[in-house]
C-alpha cells in the first residue's frame, strides 16, 4: 500500500516538474530572442556611429575643430560650424551612452540565460534521478506483487476468515443493540405506566379532597344554622352550645389533617425522567460534535482500512466490507472514549479480542481488538477516559497492533471519518 502511494506521489511530482521545465524552456527561448534583437540593435547602432565618425574624420572635422571653425569665410559661417560641432559632440555622447546601455543589457540577458540554462540542467538532472528512483520502486513493487500473487490463495483464505469474523462481530453487535433497544423500550413503557399511575393517584386524591371539602362546608353550614337558632334560647343552654362548638372544631382539625396528606412521586419515575433527560442531552451533544470528535487514540492516527467496501491493495479481486475503520497504533497503546456516555457492553469475539461498546444517547461507539479492559458494563465514562490497551492483530499480514473502531446511530452504521476531527 505504501509503495503504491509513493509511486503515485512521484508520478504527480514528475508531472509538475515537467510543466515547470516546459515553462523554463519558453523563458529561455524568449531570452534568446531578446538577446538576438539586442545584438542586432547594437550592431546597427555601432555601424551607424562608426560610419559617422569616419565621415567626419575624412572631412577633417575632428583633426582640428578650431581650424575648421576659423577656416569659415565669415562670422556667420563660423558660428554655424561651431553649433554643428557642438550638436555633433552631444549626439556622439548620447549614442555612445546608448551603445553602453545596450552592451550592459546584453550582458545581463546573457547572464540570465546562463542561469536559466543551469537551472534547466539541474532540474533535468533531478527529474532523471526521480525517474530512476521511480523505476527502481516500480521494479521492487512488481517483485512484491509477484510474491503476493504466489501467496494469493493464502491471503484470500486469511481475508475470507477476517470477513467472517467481521460479519460475526457485526451480528453480535446488532444482537446486543437490539436487546438494549428492547430493554430501553421496556423501561420507557414501565416509566410511562408509573407516570400514568401517579397521575391517576393524584386525580383520586384530588377528588377525595373535593369530597372532604364539600362535606366540611356542609357541616359548617348546618352548624351555623344551629347556632343561630340556639341564640334565641335561654342563657343556661349557652354552655351546651360551646361544647358542641368544641366538638365541631375537633372534627375540623381532623379534616384538615386529612387534607395535608399528599402523594409522593415514585423515586423510580423521577430517576427515569432524569435518566431520559440526560440521555437526550448526551445524544444532542454527540450529534452537534460531528466533525470535531477526537480520535480514540493519542497523536496523529493512521487509518489503514477505511469505511465501506475496500479492495485489497495488491489483490483487487478481493473485497471487504468494513463497518468502521481500522487504525494502526503502537502495541499496548491506550484507547480512550471519544465522548461521555455509558458502557453498554463488554464482551469477547474471535479475531477481535475484547470489545467495548459505549452508548451516547441514541448513538454508539465500538472499540474492538483490546488486550486489556479498564471499564465495566453500566459504568459512566468521561471524554478521554481510558478504556484499555490495543492488542496485536493476529490476522494482520505484518503483525501490527490495529484498533477497529465504529460509530452507529442505533443499528445504522456511520462513517467514523465524517465524525472525527481531521
């Protein structure tokens, strides 16, 4: 797998270098064209300058400028000759400067051309070295593939066995999840029945209170009427009325005591409600953390088998269907919970050693191929809490330590790499 990745990377790098080399060729050609034009301009300018100097030398203008001026027939002619000589001197200075600038520009272009050619030679050399390394790598890879093809039946047998173990793990997980869903549903129904029973009890007590209150009001009304009648009677019967009133007060106190009695909600109902709210909050938190959850191991992980249908790197006809991802780790490395939750199952499965399943509301994470276990069933775990250590994968071709990790929404399998932090 690594050899194929290196070959692919080298191919991409060579293509980029070739594009850069093509661009460099264009720059070199443009520079060469520019040098040719500058050389032509310099030759034309130099030829004109030399021709002009020769013309003036042939006419004796530069042998003795003063004699040339004084040889004029009159002052006006002498003044015109003086001006001509002055303009010629200025023209000569300008042209000499232009020739010098062209020479400097030409030298710079030639220097740049030499530098570009050196770059081109260096890159060509690097490209040839990379091609040579690529050829060597491909040769080694071909030998490796030839060797693997000889062991094709053996690898196929191992992969078939691994797939059977994976299917057995998947079947066991679905069974455990189904049992847990049934248990949660039973608890939900029981909590609902308790809630309804509590509501019915509350309604019954409220009805009893209403009846007692109506009875008390009726007795008070009768007592008031009786007192009104007795007021008209003789004074000696007043003490009897007081006795009756005291008896009535005692009765009222007893009724009030009855009214003070209130039903207490079953602890299990409150506990279930809290548990339900906690599970909902955890589920919502887990869902909102999608894409930012940590990997179950420390450091930068290396996923060697991805989610879904995967082809064998050397034997493309062999395919596996992975319900999670397989992460290459160091032997004995700690595995950590990626989010808070409750351990819903701890069990063993052939090919995967120990397995821990954690429930996060209606989401589940599965950690398989553990050598040691640090948690137990029904234990609440915090994010980052140690669950155990990774074992060496007995079915791995290179004998490496591999953690099998899954994320599920109840029975639905999710791609863990969509949930974990990149």
